[in-house]
C-alpha cells in the first residue's frame, strides 16, 4: 500500500509542475507577442511618409498588419479604450492618426512641427465566464517625425 500511495503522490507533484510550466510558457509567449506587435507598429509608423500630417494610409496599414496576425481587441474591451483615451494629451494634433485601433493605442506627442508617436499594445488577462478586464499596457515610442 505504501508504494501505491507514493506513486500517486509523485504523479500529483509531476502534474502540478507541468501545469506551472504550461502557465509560465503561456505568459512568456503572450509577452513576446505583445512586444513584437508594438515594435512592428512603430516600424510601420516610421516607414510611413507622413509629411502632410494626415492619415496617408497609416491607419489602414496598421489595421492590415493587425488583421494579418489575428491581433484584435474590439471596443468591447472598454478598459483598453479608457486607458488609450487617458493617454491622449489634447486635440492639438488634428489630422493625425490617433486613438484606439484594433487593440493598439496610437498617441501623438510633441509639437506640431516635431512630433512622435507613443504606441501601446496590451496583454489582456481574460478568463472565460469571469471577464475581469485586466490588462498590462506595453508602451514604446517612435523616432521624431517631421
């Protein structure tokens, strides 16, 4: 009887470590994906020629990129939209792309002549049936655009 109990105990310990390892790998992959998305959106912004300070297809390029990698959080994630709206300084950048776009927040900052973008992508922690709305913003900045 002693051996049967010891084998069950070891199996339970092994399963616990396996579950912890799976959770750790899931978090690591989510963080890596979020950083990659943020960096790629910043690269799209820097490669896009926005000398006329208007949309110039930047929004559509960002949307196409996010659709191609299946990264999409709609406006039902009100906590993400609220965080993005809190990051906006003012309406002094009329005509520039800004705001919440499919799970990424674009915030222009600086002056009208010398500005840059702050980009936020989000790690969303959402459990089925609970919908806690917990998120971790991952932010970065583009180089100065003129």
